[in-house]
């Protein structure tokens, strides 16, 4: 392979990898999120996190690994960022790109936790990280940092 071919190949690989990094795909209100989670044929793994939460950031690679592992299945990983909406362009999107997060990420536009926490799960204290596993009416909820092993155990 010539130097020119190596350079072109390297640029292509870089562009491909960079293009798969995520940005916030949508901004939801709580009722929009709940409506989306009511899909009958999908197992949702919904992680509530924030860029300023160290345990949240530490567990994100496990969710990305589950996204890759579950590719082509009826399992959908959804990262729900709880940073303020105003932080989307200057903080959240650059964070997702820098960390090369590939799972779908939405931003929840709710300023008052009391308005949405109980709608997600009545046992949720509001602490993050928190993860909801949902299929139809069946739900499991965890207020703790998750590892890939924990995630796979809940969905398989």
C-alpha cells in the first residue's frame, strides 16, 4: 500500500468513526418519553445520567457496549441526559463527541424533578445514575451504577 493509499484509508477510518459519535438526537418532555417507551415489541434500557455526575460518566461505556452487543435485536438503549437544555450545544454534544458515545441520547427538558421522577418510577429518589428496563408493562428499576454484566443479566 502506498503512502497516499494509507493516508486516504486513515482519513476514511477517522471520518467513519467520528461520524458514528452521537449528538443529542431529540429534546423530550416527560410525556413524550413515556409515550416512546410504550412500544410493545421493544425492550428499553433507559439510563438517566448527567455530564456532571462521575458515576454516570463511568458507566456510559457499558451502555455503549450493550448497544453494540444488542445490534439488530429488539433491545434499545436510550441515554436520557438530565443536564439543562441550555447546555445541549456547548456541553452535552461536545461531551458525547469527546467520549465517542454511540448509544442514542436524548435530553429531558424538565426543570422540576418532582414533575417527572414519580412518572418514571415511584421508588426513584431522584438520585443518578438510574436505569429503567421496560418492556410493555414489565419494569425493573435500579438506582445504582451499572456494569455490562448487570445490563446483560437484566435483558437476557
